[in-house]
């Protein structure tokens, strides 16, 4: 009973009084290691049980399932709330994640996307900007420049990577860079000429060596922002679909297993190769909506992303699908 009394004393001080292990050690004249061992033994022998009262709408259980099933560093799932657009919720969580991982002397890369545009808008409204102190952060795109047609909606103009990249750089007082080449060119020869330009190669190399990449995950149908913005002829995407494409990342068409669809389209696309993208330590996929579930699944199967930020309906589908 004497030994148990010490354990109970430690438990009372730690869990009820909120004292740290160091503080308890000083109070009881024992080492921090002795306190730690007492807490460990208390849990093993049932003296203390930890119960978490999850708030309504908590998605931590399904997040844990996704993390284990798809070998993710982290899964972040937004739950549907009355009166709140689920895309706005996903954008908020993406913004929150960025604030959490930003560090000095890092390179942060991103792509286009309407959800990413909303993410940047969330960043601009976040009170943490007033206290954010990060130094020498480079912000780069993962793909070349997109010249949105005059006929395209303003929302599509604001959703493209050069604008988003410059806006993020401005918000965090970072260094913004652009790839001064079109995303989609006339031929493979033109593409190779651009890639040999020092100004293009320099930024592409920065993107390859990024610490964090944040990207949208697109579809190959009428819901695609690229199709709706008239950036690339619809026939290009129709052909990618016929060749097995279910989605796109960095404008690369991918099949159900996350492999790049072999097509002449690739010869004219100036964008970081997916094999290069996979070498970036943190690769965040931000996408939501049931219509994107197959594309998101493909990105997970292909290990293209290792952090997923999505909504609860997509999460349920991903958690329950048989692999």
C-alpha cells in the first residue's frame, strides 16, 4: 500500500492539480524519471483511465483509419455543418495546416485550385498572421504559368498558381517566384526549349527541392476547373479518360492506381513530374466533394500525397472501400 500511496499522490498532482512531471519531482524530492515511471505503472495497472470527451462532429477516429490504411502522415477531415459550405471548411483546415508547418528557411510549393484559393483567403483573415514570424520562406509554383482566357470567370483567374503563390508570399512576407513559361505548349520541342532556359530551370529546381507541397486534386470531366476555364481543349481530357484517366494532379492525368496516363499530352505539359513530386517530404492533397472521390483515391494509391485534407463523405468512402 505504501508504494501505491506514492503513485496515487503523483496522479493527484499531475491530473487534478495540473502539475508537470518536473514540478512533481521537485515537490516530492524525486527525479522526473521516477515520476514518469509512476504514471506509466498507474496506466498499466488501471489506477487511472484516460477518457476523451470528443466534441460533436469530431473526425479523429476516421482520420486514424485513413492514416493507417493509406500510410499517411496525417489525415484531416472536415465535417458537414449546417449553414457552412463544406469547401470552406476544408479550406480552413488547409490554411490551419499551413500555419502549423511553416518554418524558417523552407520552400513552400503549391498548385492551382478553387479550394486552394479559398485556403489563401482563410490565411488572409487569420489572426495568427499578426504574430507570424518566419524568415526566408520561398514560395514557388509546381507548374508553369497559366494565361487564363479573357472569357473565363474571375473565380478561375484567382484560382491559378501564380496568383496564389504571390498572395501567399505577400501574406507571410516570403519570397515569391514564378515559372516564366506556359503550362501547355505547342510541341515537345517547345517544352524542351523552355526547360533549358535558366530562369525556368532555376524555379523548377526550387520546386523539386520544396519542403512542403500543397496541391488540388482535379477530375477529368465537366467539373474540372481546367475544362470550365477553357484552358485546354476538351478533346485532350476526353482522350485521357479513354486511356484510363480518372483525375489530374499538377495537370498530369492519372489512372485509378495513381500512375501517369501515357499520352502525347505529357509531351507538351510544363509541370513538375510526379516522380519528382513524390520526393518532396510533405505532400498535401486538398480536395473535397463526392465527385472527386475516385481521383482522390487514385492519388492515395499512387502515394502521390502523404497528407490528405478532405470532407467527411469522401473520408467515409475512402475508409470503407476494399483495397
